[in-house]
C-alpha cells in the first residue's frame, strides 16, 4: 500500500475489526484489526486499531506511534501503567504480558 514518493492517509484507512478472542477479553467487547502497509527487509509496517474495552496480550518486538484515541497499557512484570495519547511512541519487546484498556478507539502505526 505504500508507494514510494506518495502519501498514505494512515488515520483514514478503513480497517475491518474482529472481536477479541474470549480468552483475552478483560472487560467490554473490544475488537481489533490491522492493515499491513509495507515490508522493509524483516520489518512489517502497518496500522492497528482497537475499539473500547480491555484485553490481555503477549507482545512482539514492536515500535508504534499512536495516531488517535486513548488507552492505558498495564505491564504484568512490574505493575507499570502507561497512558497513551496521539503522538506517543512506545517500544515493546517479545514476551511482555500486557493489558490494554481502550477508552476511545485507538489507532497506531506500528513497525514490527
């Protein structure tokens, strides 16, 4: 989807969401979806979205930039919580156990 020398409106991409598997749901009825934009070497570039609710996850190596929405991410290993807002950049590593609580549909651009 990324064409060299052209712009892609990541915030306006249509992303189909599916319900989060019941085993991962912590609260509400969240849904997630993504669109792969390109692959550079071993790095996938895409847009991911989650609707309001809370879910557990086990992370992969990733850097992401929040495009829109609001959420918190709780880290099981040390009890830390971060609050996400547009413009935030976050680095995750493989194996981190997290709980994502989305209060306003979250959309992020990721490199993984």
